[in-house]
């Protein structure tokens, strides 16, 4: 399973890369706005920092504007993936970009029907938002299960990128279901390492050795 970091914060990205667990990055307009920086330069800077795929989203909603922004994003670097909203126009542009060998990430997916359309359009990634579905009383993981099944039924190449992840169990459940990617906030990546028995176990090992009064070499 690939882990992407869902952030535009360069410090978080540097730390995640240092830990060796970051295969790519997803950004969105809200995440870039939080950084108080310019839009395109931020995507460019992240793409320079990260060897893997970096999703940058178009801001335009009209076909010409979307296509123009998609090309400008793709021109930033080879590893930039163009993020498009799930709409008739978004999927039309996704199909056009697929013909041009430009990778796309179709975002704001909330149903298996929408995911099916994105695969038919030739999207590289589909991003179902599990946390936002849970928030409105629907099961995000049930959606992941449906999409994984539908894509397997028809051998679609579109990768299932689980988005809007809120806690480690989202990641574990997505992995059990065979999702290709989880994009996680930095906080969740850090939480994945943690278990109270690991901390307690290490404390006890070190305390037991310290009681001997000996050192590492001794
Ligand atoms: C995905 O690409 C989105 O950036 C993200 O996962 C949205 O998550 P949120 O619901 O926490 O805003």
C-alpha cells in the first residue's frame, strides 16, 4: 500500500520523507490556503521536494480554464498529477489528459457510481473521501469496498486513493480492503507508529538494563 501525505506544509513533508514512509503528496486549495503562500509556486516546490506523485488541483470550473490550468500544473514537473473535481467537465478533461499521457486524480468522490465514471474516463487515481462520508452518517469504508470490487470486476487500472482519512483505523481498514493508496494528514502518519505497549516495553527494557549499572560496551 502506498502512503501519500495530505498536506501542503513543507516541514511535515520533509519529516515524512525523512521517515521514509511518504510515496507521494496530495494537496487541495484549502490545504494550500492554510499555508498562506501562492498557489502554483507551492505545488512546484512540493514537486521538487518529493520524488513521487504530487497532486495539484485546478481552481477553474469552466472547461477551457480547467484545461489551461491542468496543462500549467502538468508543466511544473514530471511528477505533478492534475487533480480534477468529479463533474461532467472534470471527467471530460480527465479523459483528454489521459490521451495526452498526463496523470489525473479525480477528487470529491462520494459514490461507487462516481468512481465507475472516473475509471471509464481513464483517471489515474480516484479519491473517495471516507471521513466526510462518516461525518454525514454514511460508511466511508463501505464505499471503498464497493469501489475496489467494481474496479476488480472490470480490471480498471484506476488506483483507489483513500482520502479524507481521520485516524489510523481508516488506513488499516483500507489496507484490508486492498485500496492502492491512503493519503493521510501528518498527524495520522505519526499515529500509525504509536502503541502504548511499545512505549511501555521500551521503558522497561531500558530500565532493567540501567539497574545493572553496566554500559553498552560493558
Ligand atoms: C484529498 O486529496 C483531500 O485533500 C483530503 O483528503 C480531504 O480531506 P478532509 O476531509 O480532511 O478535508
